[in-house]
C-alpha cells in the first residue's frame, strides 16, 4: 500500500478498472496496513493451526496403536473421522451468526478452549463409542473457527490486498500438517509413559496446549473494524472509509437473521461457491488425514514416515504464498484457480498410476498437495470478497466452508486400510473432486462476468 504522499490507493469501477480513492493526508497507509496485519493475522493463524492439528492428529495417532487399543474393525475408524463433519457442517452458518452477535474475541477464544478440552478427553477414551462422541463434539466447537476467521479477515482488507492474507492464513493448514507430523514423531517417544500409549499423549498434550493458548487468545483477538479500539479514531475512520470505497457499506449494524440466511440463498452464486470449494476439498481432507498412511506404504518406519509427511506441506506453503502474491499483483483469481487445480490433477494422476517407485510417488504427492494448498485460499478469497457486508459475508463464508466440509465425510472414507498401497477409491474421488472444482469455478467466473455487465455505474464490480 502507498506511503503518505505517494500514489493514491485504488478501488474498481463496474468494469473492474482502477479508480483513484482520495487518501487522508495524515495517515501513513502502509504503516497502518502493517499495524492491522500484526493485530489480525498472527493470533487467528495460531488458532487455526491448533484447531487443524487437533482435528487431524488422529491420523498420526493411528500409526501409534489407536485402532488396536480401541479394537476398531472395518470402517469404524473412517466412521469416527466422518462424524466430526456431521456436526461441523450443521453448525457452520449458525456459528457465524453467533460470532457476529457476541464479538469475535469472545466467540473464537471460547470455541478454542472447548475443542482443546474435548481433545484432552479424547486421549482418555477406552471405547469406540467414546471416540465417536468426542469427534462429534469436536465438530460442534470447531464449526465456527475456520469460517469465522475468514469472515474476520475479509472485513479488514480491500479486495486486491486480501489474497495474500487469505493464503497466509490458509497456509497455516500446511504448517499444521508439517508441525503436527513433527510433534507426533516426538511424542511417539513417550509411548508407555505413566501407562499411556503414545497416541493418548498426542491427544492430551496437544489439547492442553490449545486450552492454554485459548486464554491468551481472549485478550489478543481483534473484533471488527467498527469496534477496533486499538486504532486511533482517525485511523479507524480511515479504515472504514477505504473498505467502503472498495466494497460498499459494511452493514455493521445489520443483524444476521434466519430470514436473511434464506434470502441470501436466492443468489445462486452462493451454491456455486459451495461446489467450487467442495470438489477439491475431497482431496484436501483425504490428504490431511491420510498423508502419513500414504507415505507409510513406501516402506518407512512410523517415525520416519511422520518426518517425510512434512515435505508435501512445506512445499505447499512456499508455493501457495508465491501464487497468492501473483494473484494480487495481476488482480485476477480465475486463471490461478485453473492452473493450481491442473497441478493438483497432475499429482493425482501420478499417485493413481505409479505404485512401485517411491521417489516418483513422493513427487506426485508433493504436486498434488501444492496444487490444493495454493488453490483453496483462492477459492475462498475470491468468493468471500465478492460478497457485500457483514450479512452476506457472514452467511456466505459459513455456507461455503460448511457445505464444502461435507467433502470431509467423503474424503475420510476414501482411504480404507484394505486399499493400501493403491488407494484406488481415494485417488478416484480426488480426481472427480478436482474436475468438479474446475467446472464450478468456470461457471462462477462466467456468472460474475455476467453480473458485472448488468451492474450500474455506481456498483462495485465483482473480482474475476
């Protein structure tokens, strides 16, 4: 963003062309944007890293004896994974409505403490029923975290600076995957300590860290710009104005109601946004839970498998941030969506066809992960930043990420142990999901372009 006295900040007319916006002389916009970044991004990134680790660490626990200790048979492990998404999907939109009513710092920190406590309890279960119950409760308390964080980010930034922030936040998923594997490999050395198997220590220790961080998060999470007391009055007015110039009035005083939810679904772009996320998410959730299982088929020990499982996530982080920078720089989303999904498609086909060469298999896994990690935040940012104000954005992000998470139910059944090492079902589902993402993304692009042509001179153009 420009410094004081440099070029003006930018907005966009109905044709998507740059329109200058008057800059307040006494505000150093670049410094202000850095201040917003420091206050908004680090703490919610930490929240999601911990939420994601707590959600998927069951994949690491499987390698340290969980199925044997709980006497899991057949599809029971997959069912325990899937039940999380039942409650997660159902409570997605209600959670965003609740966050708007209570304020983000209260809602997100309380959610965080709750799912951390449930994670500790998951480390103490002794039966399959106990595992299913804790997974269901985990879904309830995590339902508002992911969409709530994206909702909050979207209310602080203009559209053509948002992608880098969305991708930075989403890359925390890759960081969680990498860090979770490293942490699990270290905790694995505690096997038998005080009579507890290593998989129990994974749940107990990671849940305890989450609860402690939740207390800190209560004091560090920022609320929406209109409530930003850590900003000076002049700064807060400037932030609100620049957002209004770019996106229109935020509707901060508007209440989120169930009637508003039903009205929002009259816009069929909402359906396309959900499908656009749902398709690739089948692959994303499959990899999040089963990368350790895939890597283990290459003949590594459990500890080495955990370490090698980090490689695809690290590659995904690096590629995603470069992809986001180019997307913001070129002021475009759709071409980056298509190219990223094609990269994931190539990786999927390698995994689908090559089973006797672990180097080629690892390369395919890295490509598959890179494409998905880079593309997912583009899907979410593109859709969320084309929604107007608190009402549309709160409902829309909750819907997209909630509906898309149905893919988690599909993905968790894609990699049964009996299918190793080929995992034909999982890779087939992933292939179909990526193709669905391409089709839904293309349809959404055409719909946005059509809507831009219909908009009046004073309307804000949708990003393409």
